[in-house]
């Protein structure tokens, strides 16, 4: 599932700087995650970088958008198609494998 930002966000911007997909931007009052760009860092990192950086733990799974590891990995491949980024799907690049 894509990640979402709850209303507890106080717009510090820590998550935006950590997102490898540039999926996070400032909305009207708080930061928001574009679910069409969010891959939960699958293929890139073993943890979700936005959730790791958030000081108030408001980057959480979106219950309305459950997605498999394969879907998230394909999204990451699409987002990074024009970038010089190496994507791999293994235990060190997917938090879903630890669950």
C-alpha cells in the first residue's frame, strides 16, 4: 500500500527530503504523498525513508490503497526509468520481506 501523511503533520519537511521518488510535496496545510509515485521505497531501501525521518510518526500505510511488493517495485521502476538508479528486489531493499 502507498504511504499517506496524517493530520498530525506539522510541515517540518523532513519526509520530503528523504523521498527517493519525489512523491512528497507541501499541500495546503501539511505535506502530502502522491500515491502514484510512492513505492514505499521498495527496490531502493529496506525501510520507508519518509516514516523513518518523520519526528511525529505521521507517515503511515494508507488503508485505502493496499498494494503488493510487485506492484510497488514496478512503480519504482517506472518512476526511476530515466534516472541512474539501480533497483533491486531483495531482503535489503524491501521492508515487506521482513513482515
